[in-house]
C-alpha cells in the first residue's frame, strides 16, 4: 500500500484520507506500519 500512496505522492498529492473496516485498529496499524514506511520511502527519494 505504501507504493500506491507514493504513486499519488508523485502526482502531487500531499494529504491522504485513509479509511478501513475497523477504524481504531486500522488507524493503529497505519500509524505503526504504513505511515513510517511511506515516510521512509519519500525520504529515500529526496536523498
């Protein structure tokens, strides 16, 4: 999913609204796994 977000980032999207089936659990997973991975990939591109 991080790569899908990066595709939108490449198009200029900087803000995302991500929703799941179980809002609390999904928000925890996104905060723990998806967001740090996505940020790392963006940082690697900028380096």
